[in-house]
C-alpha cells in the first residue's frame, strides 16, 4: 500500500471534519512510518498528541471540535458552553468544553477545559456524529456551573425557549444533586409559558435550524461513498 491513504481512512476523516487519530490510521492499515513522514513533510498536521488533520491550512470549527473530542478519548463529548454553541444557543465559546466519564482522567490541552461527569458517554451517539450533551443536559450543566443568580436565570430562560419547561424539569428530576436547584425551580415556576424554537419550527412559523458545523474538506480526502454504520474506532 505504501504511502497511499486507505479509502476507509479517507471516509473516516470525511465524517470527522478531516481529523483522524493515530489509532484509527493504524487500524485502517496505514503504517506508523507513513504517519511520521506525512507529519514531517507537512502533508498532515498534528493537532494534539495522537490526533492529526489530514490536510494543511487552518482548521474549520468542525475540525477543532472533532480534534478535541478525539483527543479526550472514549466517552468524551462536547458540553457546557461548547455544547450550547453546537445547539445554536450561544455564540462560539472561548474554551472548548469537553465532558468525560467519571472513571477517566485526561490532561487538558491548551484552550480546552475538561469536566468529569457521571453522565458522559452514557448515551449511545450515532456513528460519526460529533458527540455532545443533549440540550436539556447542556442547560442544566451550565446552571450548575453558574457563578451568579443572573447567570442561572439567563440559562434557564434560554433553555425554556429552546426545549421547553417540562423537558428541563424532567432532566433535572434525574439528577440526585444539583447546584442552584431551588433557584432553578423558582425561576421555572415563575416563568410564563413561551413557544419553544422546536415547536415554532414544527409549526412552520420559523424555519428549522440548518445542520451545525458543516465543513468543506479538501478534495484529496473526500470519500467516493458513504461509510455505512461503522462504530467509532
């Protein structure tokens, strides 16, 4: 095979914003020496330890987020402000926030904040879909991390508009412990009902949001066909 990129690896990169891990590259048949050569001659670039972009030039936001999730490893998912960004609730977050399972520890790379969560990795994400916390868990994580009551009120209001009061209450009911719980309940109890963005989109009053983080990849790594239902290596 030499230095030729296996088609299966190109397809993995396509679904991951052009990002692959060393483990993925090796498992798809690329020799270790080829990986080293591509980094040395700047055909690839190393984003984090063991995480590579299969192209040169600036990283898209999709590529940045995939690189962070892959660096953080098994069970990692976007959370907090970065998950809110991916759900269209906030603008781009300054740090990339990643949650990992409570039985793992990861040294955060520069520009990254790692959170330990008993819920991280519990749900089965679709293959090659950027892992992230649900809207309701994202809002509750941000409420728990809030530094002031104003911040709590802001996140609860945003969550109510996006996903609705009852979804927030149901998600909160699953948490044994929750910082700001009394204030959270009071804000929800005192709030007037408002249409959710999801409900408005369904009714046709507003158009549904487009898929987040669409990216344009170099033609050299675009696959010829879709990769059917493969598990994330």
